[in-house]
């Protein structure tokens, strides 16, 4: 069975969900480094991409295609912001064992998932900015802090609801079974 990423990473649950649905051996999220010119592995579900499978440093940053179909068992989906479609935030890599190609609906699902991940990445960035403020923790939170917290929670909910809506509307029939921890055990 695939290894699970650290539960401390906010992207581990969505990546494991996508990996279970697509029966993937690897789902990896690459994000831009602080310089903005190279990609760095941020989170991974399943087998970690090896050095022989490395992503080109600029892959997914300036690509105009939504999905790279160089291999029928590998998807490279650039993470693009809907507000700024030419701005790439990273890359989503999905791999299956050789001989198990992705269908058109699975490629579409991966593309829709990437759109949801952009919203999650944006929300995580805003959260990091708020946490970096130099306010003492012991101070009571004012109304502005509370509004920001509600905005952050709302952004996460909208991103997840949008993704689930896309998943369920693209399905014609199917069954998902999850255990008590939320891990998909049968799809």
C-alpha cells in the first residue's frame, strides 16, 4: 500500500484522496521556490518521485497546456490561478504503474483537482502571512482577526465544495467507501 505523507502537511489529505480515486502510485505537488523560477517538491502521496523522474526546473511554470500527455501513465498538470491564468503556481504530478493509461475523464478530474489546489495554496499563503505577524499570542483577538479567520475558513470550504461538486457532477455512476479517518478504502 502507498505510504502516507506527514499529517502535518495540509496537502496530504487532498493528495491521498486524488491518489485513491485515480489508483495512482504517486501524486506529488511541486510549488515554486522563493525565487519563483524553480519547482520544489512540497507534498507527496505514495512513492516519492525519484531523481530519474525529476521535473524540469521550469516545467509547469510557463506551459500553456492544461495537461501534459507525454506518457499515458503520467500526468503533469500545471497549477494555474483562474484570476491569473498565465501565472503558474506549481505542478501536480500523477503517476500510475506502466500499462495503466488515464482516461479522458480522469485527466479532466486531475485538471479540476489542480484548480482546487490553487485555492488551497492561496489560502495557506494567506494563513502563513497572518501567522508571521509579530503580535503577542496572549492578546485577545479583535474583530479584524476574527473576520480574517472566517474568510480563511470560508475559502477552504469553497475550495473543497467546488472540488467535490466537480467530482460528483463528472461521475455517471460509482461508489466511494471511506473508513472512519476519511481515507478512501474502495472507489
